[in-house]
């Protein structure tokens, strides 16, 4: 059974892998597909198109990220950025759900 934290780590893994600067070369088609899917989910969640995820946007479309929003939002500005998502992912060992 996957915990909420493990599922959030999986979601963030996909989000972070979506950034070309973060993705590792030769990481495989399956990872690329997951990254593309997560990038699409983040873009769709960003209703105002400002490049950040607000708490309301996370609540509406990204429940696993919303659950850890306060922890991920390290500068406490009420928005999640790619850098904050990446830092949270790295702080949690980059582990994937089930591992």
C-alpha cells in the first residue's frame, strides 16, 4: 500500500523530470512519458498561467501536492515554483512510491 508521502514523491518525481535541465540522459521512454504527463498536469493546474501553483490551484487539481503544500512552499509566498518542487523532491531523497 502506498502512503500519501510516497505518492507525493512520485508526483514530484514526474514534475521534476519534466524539466529538461533536470531529466537525466538515457532515462528511458517510460520516465519521459511520465514526465510529459506530469508537466501537462502542472500546466493544466496553473489556471492563471503565471508559471506557479497556488494553494487553490493545487487543491483543485493536485491533491497529493496540496497535502504537502505548506512544506513545499519554503518561502511561504503562497505559491509553488519549479525550484521549490525540485528542492522538496531532493530533500526527500528522490525516492519513488513503492521503493
